[in-house]
């Protein structure tokens, strides 16, 4: 299979300091489907990061003063260009990180929805009149942009994780510098190109790819002019960046790891629950932070539910992510495949068995897998898998289900299925997670207006809706004597 980039070919240079620029070196991006190179991109340096900060400082002085309705118009044009170029963007994402083409088409709409929402919301950013305790005073609050934002984005949603950050930042009057994941930098460069084509002023959105994230990130964390960090990625890296951000007291948003439980009670609609486990677990080959990671099913329906789940999983098509018929593609890299294999082997060694799947298929492909009789000390029940494997565990009581579901350092997303309205409320309130789906396996799908984020070691802050917009705004109090 010969791989070609969308036409016209996406930029391979970085965009910063007002131009598309080369770096002293480049690094290669490969298609996970077959390991073939799809090109090389600029490997930016710390010195180029400093140039980007200088350029952002100048751009901020202008952009923050642009009428917010005008900012909204630029965002709207950006949205429209993304939709016009949907096929190019979708194909590029599939080439970079192996997500099935049907899913990347959906991601384009998902990513664009954040821009559309923020375009409409830009003109609604305002303060309020505050009643004062003294007759000779008038009080007001004003919402102002935080300033320069440094964004570090992951590979698993190459477009969505950028627009979910950039759209509210730009709507608020901030400027942003993006360091995209080294596995999927070309999508970020294409988004920057479309932003400029939409009329986005120079240096309001800069993109600096790198193969040495720590070195490139250091200048941003040290520079006091960079007032906010927004990061999506692992909890380990998030902790490190949180510590570094404290030195200059930056505003911080962290969307970190997850380990989502999916609880099926004996009064649930089992057909629907099984279908939704499959939809949640196996999209993007299980490589999303809110994927189902642990399935808990009540004993009275465990046999029936597991059979349904195994049948639906076995029916999935594993294959070439560029083929419209494919439902599950490869994992993104060898390290990810090895982690999946290690977790499955650990569970099998502790007495589990594979109801379906359980084997690698060559290259970076792993069969969609359901494990049963999983021992409580299995690694897969403690650590995020980021692969197409779902362990099933049986429970007896509601109290036990909640104890098992909450027994995690993570608190991003959780799911529970029941027809009992009282139980639904009890469980929703008891689950220690930032996102809870009750009879809903995809609660954040195409919903730019809802809050997205986690509790515990799953992060700080929220993205989406007015909560996400407020992450990029400072509140100023003004008291005026008359």
C-alpha cells in the first residue's frame, strides 16, 4: 500500500515568529498500519521556543484588543475551513496515528464543534455590575485574557485536543503556542495553516513540533510571560509539569490518565449495555482516556451479559484503518502494543481466560479482547490499558460495585447501567469521577458545551462549555469612587 498525504501536502515546517520555518533537524512520522514513513517534520529547539514566546508577546498586545465579535468571526471561518477540508484532515489523522477513517471523520466534526461554540460565545464574554456597601462607590468585574498559553497535546485526538484548548483561548483574547505529540504533529500544522487562511493574525496560534518534548518545554515553563499551561497526557508527566508551573505561578489545566469502570446492574438493559461497552471500549482501539477499562457485572446476569459482550466484540472488524469497513485499527506504537500484551499475559497468568481475542495479529494490531475471571490483583485492573482489551469482573451488591469502581487513583470517567431511578441517582452521586454516564457510554460525544475533566489523579480544571472558556480568563475587580 502506497501512502500519500492529502493534497495539497501538509506543511512539514513549524509555524512560529510570523513564518513557516525549518528547524536544524527533522524527525520522521510513520503510519501505524504498516510502519511506512509519511514524511518528516521540523524538530524545533529551545531557542526557537524562545522566539515563539517573543512573537506571542507581540501578538497578544494586538489580539486581546480585537473586538470579541470580530474574534468570533475569525473562529467561525476557521470552523468552516475545517469542515470543507474534512476528508484531508481525516485521512491525515488516520495516516499519523492509525485511527479508523470513519472515526477521524467524526473527529473533524468534534474538533470543529469547539470552534463553532466558542465563536458564538466570544461576544458573550463580559463582566458584571457589583453592588457596593458605600453610596459613593461603583463596583464592576471585568473578564480579561490570561495571556500567552502553552499547550501540550496528545496523539490520540490530533485535532480535537488542539481545538478544545485553542478555541476558548483564542475566543478569550489569549494567544497559544502548541507543542503537538511527536506521533501526530502534521494535523496540528494543518490546523495552523487553516487558522491563518481564516484570517487568524500571525503568531496568535503557533505550532512547534519536536522529538524532545522536555527540552522544548523548558523555556515555556521558565518564562513568566507564559501565563498558562494546558496539558493532556499521562499523570506522570502532568505531575512533573504541575511542579514546573508552580515556579512562575502559571494557571494550569491538566487532563490526565483515566481508568474508567463500567458497572452493569442486574436490572440493566443488557443488550444496550453490551453495545455501549463495545462503543466505549474499542473506539480508537481502546486508546482514549475515557475508554471503559474495567467492566463490573452483577452476578445474576453475568453469564448472559458476558455472552452478549463477547458476541459483539467478536463481530468487530480489525484491519486497515484507511478502509471504511474497519472498526478497530492498530495501536499507535510498539510500546503501546507491548503494554497491552503484558497486561493480558499477567491476567491470564493469574487465572483469567479470553472469552474472545487475546492475541496480537502482527504489526501493531491486537485482537479486540474480552477477559473473564480476572483476579483482583491483576495489573489490568489497576493500570490504564490504552488498548483493545476489556476485563470483566463479577460483583454481588451495589455497595461492592461502588467500592470496586472507586478503588482507583484515577477519577476521569465512569459508567453505570440500571433501570432503577433511585439507584441511578445513588450511583451517580457516589462515583468519584468527573464524568459519569448513566445508561450513556459516550456522554461527551459531540458536546462542546459540557464540562470535561477529572477528579483525583485525573487532572485539574475543565475543558468545554463556559467552564473551559473561564480557564483562559482572569477576573479583574474595578471599584470607582463618584
